[in-house]
C-alpha cells in the first residue's frame, strides 16, 4: 500500500504549469496560415482593381481587307488607338475610389476576425485539453480513494465488523469512478485530434495565454464586430453616392489616332496612306431613366439598414461583455467555495495526522484526506482555466490585442 507521502509529487505537478502571454496566428497549421495569406493577397488585388476601375481602357483595332469589287487586288489596311475617359462624374469617380478603399478595409477586418476566430479555437482546445488533464488527475485520485475505501471495508469485513453489502457498494463505486476516468481519457484524445486539424504544433509544446479582464470601454473601442459594422456603413454611404452620381452629368475626354492604307483603290485621287488624330470633349446628362428613383431609393434604404445594423451590433457587444463578466463572477464564487472546502480538508488533514501519530486514526484516513486536498487543488486550477476561456471570448473579438 502506498503511503500519503508519495503524493507530494502531485503538488509539484500542480505548480508546474507555465503560461505564456498569448497564442497568435503562428499556432495555426501551415495550410491554414497559407489560406489566410492567399486571402489577404486576393483582397489587395481586388481592392486595387476596384480602385482603378473608373479608368477607361485604351482600345486598339486593326483590320485588313482584300477586294476586287471595283479594282483588281485592292488592299485596305486600317488600325487605330482610341480612348474615351470620363474625367468628371458629379463626384462619382471620387466616391468609387473611396468605396474601394473602404471595402478593402472591411475585407481586411473580416479576414482578421476570421483569423482571430481560428486562433481562439486553438486556444480554446488547449484550455479544454489542459483542464481535462487536471480532471483526469483528479479522477485518478477519486479512483485511489475508492480503492482505499475498498481496502478499509475489506479489513472490516474480514474482521466480521461489516456486512458484505457495504463492500459490494464500494466496489461498484470504484468501478463507476474508473469508467468515468476511461471516458475522460477518450474525450481528451478526441480534443487532441481536433487540435491537430488546426495546428501543427504538439499541444504539450504550446503554452497557454494568461488573459486579464479589460474594461468595457476598451472592449467596445477595439471590438472587431463594431469596427466591421461601422466600416460597412461607410461602404454603403459611398455606394449610395455612386448610384446618385450615375444619374448626374458626366464629362468625358476622347481621343484617337487612326491610320489607313489603300492600295489599288479606285479612289486614286485620295492619298494611298493617311493618318490622323481625333480628340474632343463630351458632356452627357441623363434626362430620364425609369429606374433612377428606385435605384437611388434602394441605395438609401440599404445605407439606413446598415446604420441600423451597426447600432444593433454595438448593443449586442455591450450585452456580450456583461454576459462574460457575469460568467467570471460565477466562477469566482465557485473558486471561493472551493478554497473554503480546501481549507477545511487541510484542517482535517492536520488533525488526522496528529490522531494518526497517537494511534487513533489509520493510514487510510490520512491518505484519503490528503487526496481530497489535492482534488480541491485540481478543481481550483480547472476553474482558473474556465475563467480564461470566458476571457478568451472577449479577446477573440478585439483588434490589436
């Protein structure tokens, strides 16, 4: 039978967990980091394309024809370069450029939110695995206590001081505790496999972050959901102004360079080779478009809808902060109660050791109480990890934190 002195190694285990300052995108698997990088590059490419979409293309054309309709072996060759570039669209050009910039900013925020969510998933799995490690150690102690109880009742049964039914109940209790231990080990394996789909790093080599509660205003000011919704309002505002500008006057500059070559043409009085330039200005004013009013109304309504959604998002963010704070307060209460229980077990353990020295208590009593103290230690550490998971909800929603 092992003595309670061997359990001193457990105390070292309880105090050997080290926490790092944070878990970042480097904790993700290589493939997931590559996906994020490719998405970021695609956002930039799409943004540049949208920002310069207002620039008109320079169009080149070439043609060559052979004919004997009016003269033998006549050959006509033509080529030209032309452009028709709007230079003023009643603010439409400026609004398009700003719309592209705002949309780029929104896309990057959305990508950052996705990245944060993936990192949060890795951190959450780590918290759960570490908590389950502690629960397994706690369960092993409960199994140990159940075995001690069996030994104690076996001795009493053999001495004729205990009915066999009590011994049977103790054996059933030990089996139930053992089955629970097996279930925990299985659950841990499943969590580790899930983590391996998110990260290439061995979970034992990833240090857990230590998070602290930020004040509500800091959380709101840095909240990614609010930043995304506010940016969408800007995107909608520029989109509305773009729609309005499409139904206002536009000024365009046009120009072209043309070259033609006519061999064996019947028009001998014309020069065989000619080249010329054209340039000019064009002002277009839409006088009537059946869809104008509805298009503008739709754009305005969409902008109002985005504003309403932004206010709703802000309200939800405030509520989510309060929910986390309530969850932390609940955990703190459990920590306080568990500490009280631990202190009671410590007092009982000290008293029992004195009685054991006096021969009034058995070694079983000391071992059981010693295990109970360590069980409470594990419970306190699990509660600390649970608190970190609550705080992780806030940190995963914060920008530059």
